[in-house]
C-alpha cells in the first residue's frame, strides 16, 4: 500500500511540477546547480555531471517529510529518508564490483565494510540514511534480496549490506524511527539512470552542511588514459562543517555570509559536528587496493571546500569500479584488467574535483527547511554567493 502511495504521489508531483507525465527526474535541469550560478571548478564533467555518468550506475530516493512544530517522539516532525546507489543497476545483486573504503574520521557508521575490506568486493547497493535508521535499512536490503530470489539454495546464503548514515536530529524526529523497510525497498526499486535528484531528498532530506541546508549532491569527471576514455562519478550526503570554514572555489564564502548559521542557538554551535558519506564510482579498471587509494582522495576534495574533519564528524567513503564484470566468478579462474599504478593519477584528480563540486551542488540545490522545535536551516543564498564570488574575481560570467 505504501509503495502504491509513492507512485501516486510521484505522478501527482510530476504533473504539478512539469505539467506533463514525463518523470520529474527528466526535468531536473530547471533547478540551478553550482556551475549555473557561475562557480568555477576544475576538470571536465560528464554530460549529466552526476554519478550516473558512469554507465550502469543508478540512484533512487525515498523522501519522508511530514508534520511541523514541537517535537513529539514517534510522531514528528519528520525530515528524513533513504538513498540507494546501485553500481550495476538491476544487475547489482548478481554481479559484485571491486571496491575499497576508507574512514577519514570514524564518528559514524558504514556497515558491511569489514567484508568489503576482506573480500575486495561490494556485493549489493550502497544505502544512505539517518544515524538511527541504519539497522532497519540494513535488514530491509536483506529482505529485498530474499523477496527477489536471493539468497538461493544453491549458492548465496548470506548478506552483509553496506549502509551508511549521517545525523539529521536537528531537523528530524530521529528517535521516532520513521524509516521503514518499504522506504528502503522503494529507494532500490525506484533507482534510475539519468539526472540525479539533489538537495533535501532521500537520506539527505534533513541534513545540514556548513550550517546551511545540505543533503544529496553529485558530480562527475571525464578523462583519458592512453587514448581510452573513462569517467569518475561522486555522490555525497553532506551534513558536516561550521560556517566559518566553508570555502567555495577558494573563496571564504562562510565568513562572507555569516548570518543565520544553523546551530548558533545550540550549545555545540561552534563545534564541527555532523558527517559526510561519499560514494565514488568509476568505469576505469581498478581493483580493490587501488579503490581504497581512490577513496582516500575524497578527503582532498572536502579540504578544498574547507572541511577539517572535526572530532564529531563521521567522514566515511567508499569507491567502486564497474569494470571487470563477472570478476567474482566462483567456479573458474578470472582474467582481469587493471590500470597500472603509474597511470592512475588522472583518476585521483577526477575524484578530488568531483567531490569538491558534489558538495557545493548539494548546498545549491537544497532549500530552506524548518523542522523539529521550529529549527530553521537556511539555504545557501544564490545571489549572495554570486556577489561574494564576484568580489574575489572568481565568478564565471
């Protein structure tokens, strides 16, 4: 019943937003992104400037928004959700990808990573939600696999899903446990290629970034190595940072726009709290130890945006490659392709660049939101951002 409601609601929203039955995700270009505002970035993005520029990768969201005013645990207000990233789309569950993960600061959670580290493979989607919904989403992924014929009696009998989190308790009734299994099912089932919904959607619905509204953001980079073309795509769920540290295109935007900082009334207002989860996808042929190296480079992109990875921030990253399909073959010797380490630097550079831009895309897309106890988190003001960039001669006209 709940999934039927989602479909009806999506259809209604699509008609309301677009005046047609074309899916809303196909008309996302009307919403400005960082480059549309004149923010300069290094590198060449793919056609969508999204993680879905990596062939086969799909992304789905479930967004839960209801209620307003005083917090009533178990009732709301609700500002949360789930995001699913499927490395191989519909083939994700049956065709694992090489992967590696890394924690810049471990005040957070990403389940399943001990097996990623041990096996070198990501076996299923990457799910992102709020801190107190990791368990239900993890169990839901297992249930989804069972419902779709996995594990089967001849082989795959267990699952260690990868589920990550950031804390949305400033806006959301996080102890109300509003995320349910069907919300995870819907995020997986609705995962699609093409443009990716950004801002206050999915797992990023209630998130705060540099004390502006945060959420989901994505970006990509195209590059060549020895005449072959490859892509890196990045998706972030950003919920980290304090206002004075925010830098955009090298400009101290946070110091130039100090007004309405989200946590100014809280006892922890000057502390760097929150988290960021980053998912890196590439079609470059990398194996697990190289992908762990790639995951480490995410931190350099965050540093460009001013992150210091504070004590209270869970900054956890995972990278995977869609190359070497069938590499997990259990009954035969597998032949692999691998970029030599001496040629890997363009992949590193692309990851740094796409990470930097994905965070800013999340902030540009997010809109002002009011949540529990009327906590209000303002969106990054587009006009002020352009003024600041112009002041520092960094605005692209």
